[in-house]
C-alpha cells in the first residue's frame, strides 16, 4: 500500500521544482496576474505606487521551514529607600525568549512591473485671503496657510520602461480549512517577521507596509463542498487582513 504524503510535505516536494513555484505565483487561471499584484500591494502602498501590469517574476531563492524568533524585552523597575528619606530607582531589561514561528516556504523574488504615475506636480499655491493682511504679509505669530493645487497625473504609458521591485514572500501551508487557526498563525508569523526583519527603506516617497508579503496555501475546495465555502470567499476574508490565499490540489 502506498504511503499517504501529508499535504505540507507534498507541497515542499512539489515546490522543489522552480516551475511549480512560478505556477504558484503566476497560475494559468490568473491571466491578469492579480495574485502577484495583491502580494505587491501588501508591501508597496498603492497610494504611492500604482502597479498596472506584471511583466515577469524571478525567484532568486527558495527556502523551506524557516525558523523566525523575534527577540523581545521585558521592562521592570526596582525601588529602594536609601535611607528612608531618599529613594533610588533602577530600570532593568530582561531578555525574553518568544516562541519560534515557522515559515513553510520563504521566497526572495524580483517582480518586473509597469507602473502609472501617482499624483501630479504642484500647479499653483495661493495664500488664503482670510489670513493675509493689507500689506500682504501673514498675521503676527502665524504662518500663512496656502491653498495648493496639483495637476492631474500624466496618463499611464504602457510603453514606458518597466521597473524591478524586490519582494519577499512568506508562505504558510494549511492541510485543512480552519480559517480562525489560519488567521492566527499568519498574524503571529507576520509579527515575528516584521520584528526580526526591519522593513526595507521607503520606496517612491512612501514607507513600505510590511517587510514581507504573505501567502497562505490551502487544499483546493471542490464545488460540492458541504460547507458552501468558496475559494473566492476565503480569499476575500484573508485579504481584509493583508494576506493572499492560494489553493492547490493534494500532491
């Protein structure tokens, strides 16, 4: 009798092949590449970077079962009277060892994208009349406020050069559909990674939202599932917390 391979083990064996990792990020059923766009949007703030098209994905490194342990400190204070009429206070930091969080698969990728400009150039600045004196100077003690008007951003140019965006993708595998457990594990792992790995530098004038994008891989949901849960509903729920869902057939 053939041995049954656990879902997580089977996925690790599957993703040993680079083409299967590419298929996870760019599935054939996703011609608009919305999965990768969602991963990017969880790290690169859409208010500062409008990604219109994904040209390609390059996976530079794949690692399985990565341990993440973010250090924390416990703060306390100690009081002592020296003598009774005086007081000395000391604050100590006692290192604490948090639980280890495991990432089933960690990917270091570079995504080539086409982006559209966000925001236009400053077109005009006018001092607010209510704050200006007859001499045209600001009232004493106050800086004169201005009304700023910006031009509309230029239209998206699909022929403009593409750009490369580095993206870390932290992935957890779930052998069954337990959404409460999945959200807890994802949130705990995300906090650990954000603490242990400082976020990269600001990009395009805006701070990055996280140090990693997060992908949760579940067993595929069949149309006859008695719970009436659909993959779309699961994906929508995870998206509210900044996570991306994927579904794979059992290995």
